[in-house]
C-alpha cells in the first residue's frame, strides 16, 4: 500500500447495538478483513442509539452502526445539537418488524386494518415503542400506522425504548406494540408475548436500514481510514452471503455474549428469511435481511437519504423543507464509497437515485421531495409533540 493511501488511523473504534444487522461490522473484525486494508476494528457494544450518537459526536467512537434517519436527525439538528455527519455506506436492507402484544391479538388486532378498527374512537389509548425518535423504526411505525388510517401523533402514544428492552416491556404490559430490528421481533413471537403484524419490507421492499456512519470531520481528516473501513465491511458482507454455511457461521458468532447475546434458534430464522408471525402462519420472505446482494444493499443512494428527510418534514420534526439534494450530497460519501468498492471488487450502480413503491402504492424516486412530503393525507406541519421518555 502506497504511503499516500495508508490509513491515517490504524485502530478504528466502531460502536454497534446488539442487532442482527450489525453482522458485517462484527465479521469484518472477527475474520480479520480489516487487516487486509491496514486497519484494526475495535468493536464497542452500546446499550442505546442515543449512546451511540453521543459517543460518535464526542469522538469516543470513530464510526458506528447507526439508524439511517438518526444520522439525518443529527445533521438537521432535530432534538439535539446540529452536527455535520457522514454516511459511508449502507450496511443492510430489510429485516425489521412491527410487533403487537398478544393481548391486542386476542382482541382481534393482528394487522394494520384490524388494529386501526380497534383504535377507532380511542385516541392515545394505545402505546407503541420505537428505538429512536428520528430513526428508521419510528419512520416505519409512523408510515405503517398512517397507511392504515391511524395518525401516529394524534391517535397513539409513542415512546422510545432501546431494542434490547422491547420484549421485556411488551411482556410487562408497558406498551401495546413496537417496531425494532431483529432478533427482537422474533424473540417476542418465540416467547409467546407478541405477534408480527408487519415486516418492514412489507412497508418498503428492499428499504435502506442501518448505515456505517461517522462525522464529517472524521472523514475530512481520515479519508484513507474511512475508505479502508468501507472496503473491509463490503468484503464481510460478500463473505456472509457467499453461502448458507457462511451465514450460519456468522449468526453463531453474532449470537454470542459479546454481540447480540441470544441463541441461534432466535437469531437465525429471520436472518435466513424464515418467518412465523405467532398466529400459525409461516413463510419464506423473498425480501429478507440482506447484507450485500452483489453490492446493491450497500450503495448509499442519495434518494434513500432524501426519503428520511421527507418523513422528518412530514411529521413536523423539521418545520420547513431542507435543501434535500444538497444535504444528501453533503452527507453521503459517494466518491469515497466508489473508491472503496473498486478496492473490494464491488459493482456500483450508474445512478445515485432509485425508484421504489411503498405499501400504499406511492412511488418514491427522489425527483421531487418537497411535493412528495406535502402529498400525504396524514401529516403534521407544526413541530410534533416531544416523544415520551425512554424506560
């Protein structure tokens, strides 16, 4: 490796939350793929998304496995001090779930329409949890409720709970449902305390989910380190999806105490696309959790970032439209990603925008974000009420 490309920082501290979709960051370290590019990943297990954000911004962490929308919340100064952020790559797509309590299921609420019928005429009677106010799980929960005619701000009470605490709080009756990453949706089904009402891929097939993020300042001062980090994580995703045996081996490691701290029978099924909803229905999901997909799961499309900004605008978390394309172009390190992809032999798409159809039939392609954000029947123009405190 030439001196000009040598990583400026060889030891890279990366924070993660104990979820199945931290797999590529973990395996890049465990398998030594980082060393191939001249760095060493030091993993830091965190207890909450707020903790990840705070340590990343303070410099205690160099980079992190983060919720997509959480990065844009920091970039736009939503609910916290503004900080210039950087998305290095997407870590995965799909693989989250909305879980309803067994009590609600016994009352007939097992999907969106039946939940909406149960909630009719009882505003803010029911409590749902997400993992961070500007994060992906909040946006999936809000979108799903609204698509079924439920205003998540006016008709429901929404609280913030760390992912690892979801099942215990659902079991204790502190909430009626939650949206979180796996394996916690499956854990609720396996424990008999919840049912899967929707998967996130039913809301948006092949949606973006977690990202590898850092601050803009870290990228500015450590571009070679960031490039090496992305290449190593791309190699890890490629390895995980090279064979079923590799994926099972990764899940076995991921289930360990140092990472997700669960059992393989809880973490493996949904990572392999095997779903059960707790109501006797099972299926093989064609849009299950993907870590690489030939690089398609990893490219940081500008339109993906703009979508999360449209939802922050939709729900009144920002009071006016941001400069969508300009902000996304600043946050997404596409030039650096392309260089890392070349280093790792990963193909990249020609366009920085992509088109998707969500569950309500509305198409998102990134071309007119202002009109898209304003077109929803259920939306909030003013600042949304503060989200209730975390347990």
